[in-house]
């Protein structure tokens, strides 16, 4: 039956029954309460709260009557926040930040719910640790500046929890402003002294000093449970994944490094080395991996005769053993070392001898770091092999972790369990490792697989209590053995670590690993994965950067997207290091990042997304570019990157490519995109009347003001532009001057170390070699470099002033420059 043409809607009462309790109260002292319980405090005075019934106009709603009636009956449970600002604006916000915390033996996490709901999950990691009441498990902070809100919130959390320290309280790692090389992609697990030595030498011969060497996974003494000899290293480990069930059986270096004899690689009789050897070893290991997968498929298909495949695998393993040196290589090498040493020298072996030889050969090599897992090795410490009490603990994944992406590392660790040193001996574990390493010339560590403690916390009081003991031991060892700062954390993006483990640690990875190709097999992943990496690093830095210096990880300089990565590393404000294979370098590209002495023109802070992209999706919304900003000493910089092309798929639980998004994008850059008020120096620069903007890739100058139109930019897929902003200074009556820096460096402004203005001149100290560019609306009378007048070029149409600077070794590459009018 059809409804009547003119239904009568009953009039709704907009007045609550007096019997209903008052739910909300916003007091004059800034406290917002729910039924007498304070929910928020220190609310700004310009924020108001209004009950639902006062705001809602029921008569204008087209909702059906039963729904209107139901809403009216429960309206006393809801309301609206509003606020008022002094001047009308076209964009006004208040930002709210919710941070899940630690309370008692529990840690909280925000999980995605159904229908776009967000759930707060609280877990202890042990069935024996239970609770029903939580008083302060998430923290809420409100402010109108998205960058200040992070600083204020994490400062408050730090005071409340008192279990970590914010970045400003901690020292700076020694590697932060130096160029480094990590051995991982060059060797994987086959890393050994000769290859490392020749790798550093390749950079040296190209005119680049490696100041930081990171010897990644593969140097330790590890074996597996099925190995009969408890104290013999597992042989022929090459590919990542093979070592993930292996356990540490001694704290000293493995045989490959233990057998190194001092002086081996220093003299004229050094043994020959084939730089293609690591790639040949890796290629052979991949052949074995494919053959073993073929054997598994044959078993699954019901084949019973596997003899031919077994013979093939055996042959490949013999070939790999021959490539890796066999049994007689060390004997021949030691003979060469004897010829390189004088008769009265004391013979030295092992890691100590190797680090000493490296520093003797490469004078600029300040730091040598090594890798280790949080529990020692991937599989922890093998029971009954050290003086510590270790036992293999089965792994159990939390529902939250199990619901994320499939991961080889997680699968392998779960397969083998973790040889966990008893928590009461965690401090002794780290001091045993680190004190030895420090004694043999190692100056820092890269600690990986940090998230693993949550897998094994059932019988140790839960994840929080277990984490406290391990992180406390790690912090004490770091302070004792590595200057309190020389540690970079990896696979650490669990809030247990951030909130409990960072009293000393002041640097950590803010993204996934650099993946040079898609591990899931998409051939286009070689491109789109790089944008994913940048998005993760820049957005995670918003909150992780409050606790430690963001580390954007290594990359390979000969990768197809190497320039894309290099542009972001140049302005990220963190360390710059590569993982190039031997012979696989683009030195021209690296020289846009690194000075000849191995220092880098680093930005003053860590890079963050600009305000207008904070709530955009520059990965696959097909409309946004990533924009990140940072400061140099005398200006600011914005990097614009086209990262479109990939993103997280919730159904498939993995990152995958979106071909339709991998396309040319457009964007706009404005001087107001820079958050000038975030530093005292920036605040002063933010009031300049004019700015000069230099586009590094386009090699062009623009004169702008705060009221100018944005600069339009068009970016091809996996491409970028770097915009350097410098305030214009008026010299005398009419001369407008602004130094850009060395344009052959991606971060041109980072090369300006000192800047002083006189009535008719500008005095600068510039580090580096190359083309110095400055904006000048008038031709100078002369330019002086290190006390001598030099030739220069000045163009009237573009107001460009340029001249060349040379690298002065005696002055550490710094030139004193005067531009006189």
C-alpha cells in the first residue's frame, strides 16, 4: 500500500527531560569533562562546546521519522567543539593528536576497525598479565599547528612516562653529517675483509672519502641448531633469509674476519682480488635457491626420483664453495701478509687487525660500525655456547602483527624461535658484545630486528617488562662503549621501543628497507617502490623525529631511480650512505651529495611534509605530489617529488603498484609552504620582504614575496625538483643580494657555512668545489676568493652572479669569499 501523499511529522521537543543527567562540561579553566570525569584539559580559551540539540535543526533534516526520534532521545550524549580566531581566514584548523601509550604492563595500539572505525587495542603479550581498568592509555593533544602539536605532545608524554627522552635531550651520532658505505647489497652474507677493503678503495680512487663504514650482517660467529659442532661457523651463507634461523655462538667475529692477518692488504704483495667475485657468489647462491625451490615443487607434485635435482644442487654448492675460497685461501693470504710485514712487527689477527689496516690506508675513515640483531643474531644466542643463560623460546605473533603483511623475516624467526638470553642478563649480553667490539676498533652498531621481543614475552612478564630489561641493558652498554650515541636502530617501529628504548638512542630508521626491486615480483616495482620509501620516511619523521634523528636508509647510486633517492637524501637532514656493489657506482651523482673529504652539506633539521600535503595521499590519489621542507643555515629548502604509483592494499595485505597512478604530476610551491616559525633563525628569515628561489634541476632563479603566486612545477614519474629559498638582503641603497651556494650540489644552500653583510659587501665561507651562484641585481665591482680577485660572470637579464671555487685541502675545502660593490 502506498504511503499517504502528505504524511504528518510530529513536532519534536528540543528540550531534554530534566531527569537526564548533564553529560558535558567545559569549565573556565580549560577542562572538558564527561559526567564529572576530566577528558581533556588545557583547552585554549577560543574553543567552545555546544550541545547537539542547540546546533542541530531537525526540521531541515530529511531523515525518516523513527531515526529523528531516536537521535533526539539520545542527543544529550553528544555535542560539537567550535572555536573562534581573531581574524577571518580562508583556512582555519585545530589539529588533534591521539597517541597510544604504555600503561603498567600493557602497550596500546590504534588498529583499523570496520566501516572506517578506529579501535584502541591494549595488549600485554602474556596470558599471565591481565587487567580490566586503564586510566591513561592514550594521550590526546590539541593545537592549531601540526608541527608544534608533535613537539608539545611528545614532550608531555616524555614527562608523564619518564621512560624515554626526546631528541633535544640527547647527543648527536658521529655519523650524522658524514658519507658512508654499507656492505649489505654488495655482499649480503658473504662479506669478508678483502671485499670490504677493495670496496672502500674504489670510493677513494674516485676522489670520495668514505668516513663511515657499516659492516652489515655476515661478519658474526653464527651456526644453526642442526650443526653438530656448537662452536663452528655455518659455511656458505650468502642470501638474506638463510641466516634467519642461525644463532650466535660467540661474541667475537666469525672465521672470515678472525683469520685476517694484519698487513695483508697494505703492501705491494697484497693478494689479487676480483671485484666481480661478490656478484658471482650471489648469482651462484640464487641458482641454488632456485634449484631447491624446484626440488620442493617436485616433491609437492608427487615425484619420487629426485636424484638429478639432488646432484644438481650438490654440484652448485661445490661451485659456490670454490667461489668463496675453499680451505686453502687463508694459507696463501697469510704468506702474502708475511711479505708485506717487517720482521719486527707483532703479528695481529682478526677484526682488530683489519680495522687498524683500514684506518692506516684510508685516513678519513672515522667510524667503523657493525650490524647485530637485538637478541644477538636473528635467531638469538645458541644455548650452551656462551657464559650466558640462553634458551630457545617459541615465537607467538600478536593478532595485530599477524594481520599485517607477510614477511620472510617474521616467518623464519617463527620457524626457528629465538635463543633468548634471560632478561636478567640482558645488560651483560650487550656489554659482552659491545665491549669486545669497542676494543677491536668498532665505534658503533646498527641494531636490527628490534621488534622481536614481543614474540617471546609470554613467560617473562609480558612485552613491556621484557622490553624494559632489554632496552635498559642496551642503553647502558651504548653509554659505556659507544659514546652514548653511536647506534642506529632498525626494524624498530613498534611503540614499545619508541617509548621504552630511547633514553640513549638518538638515531633510527623511519621507513622500510631500501628495496631495489619488488620482492613480490612486479618488474615495475623497481620504480614505484622508491616513492613508497620516501613517503614512509617523510611522514614517519613527523613523530619519530621528536625522539631521534630520522635515518632514511641507504640506496644504490647506480640504481635506475638513484637520482630520485639522492634528491631526497640531500635535504632529509639525516645520514647519507649507500650500499653500492663493487664496481657499481655513479660517482658523478654522489659528488652532488658529498664533498671530497666525505662530509655532506646537511640541512639543519629533519625534513617534514608541508602542511598542504599532511592529509593527502601522494602515493596513489593521482593528484598530489610529496613536498618536504627543511632549513639550511641561511635559507630554507623544499623538495618536490612525484611518488605516485603504489600503496598499501588492505585486502592483499601488501604494498603493490598502481599503474594508472604512475604518471606525470603537477604541483605548486610557495614560500609560505615553509614553516618559518619552527626555529628562531627561521622566524627571522620568515619576515623578509623578498626571497630568491633557485630550482636546482631547472637551474633557474625566481624573485618572490610572501604575496607572490606559487611556482608551478611539472614532474615526470620518479622525478623531483629542489627549491632553495634565500632571503634577499639590501646592501647600501639599491643592491639586492642573496647567495644560493654551490649549484653542482643538490642542497646548494647547505654549502654556505658563514654569511656576513657589510654596507657594500657580502662575506661568506663556502665549503666545496664548483659553481657558486648568487642573486645580484647589480654587477659587483670585484669578487675575492681566499684573498685573491677572481673572474666572475654576471647577467643583467637574470641577475645571476657566478664564479668557480676550488677545493682547498689545507682549509678543509672551505673558501673565504667576498663580493664587493
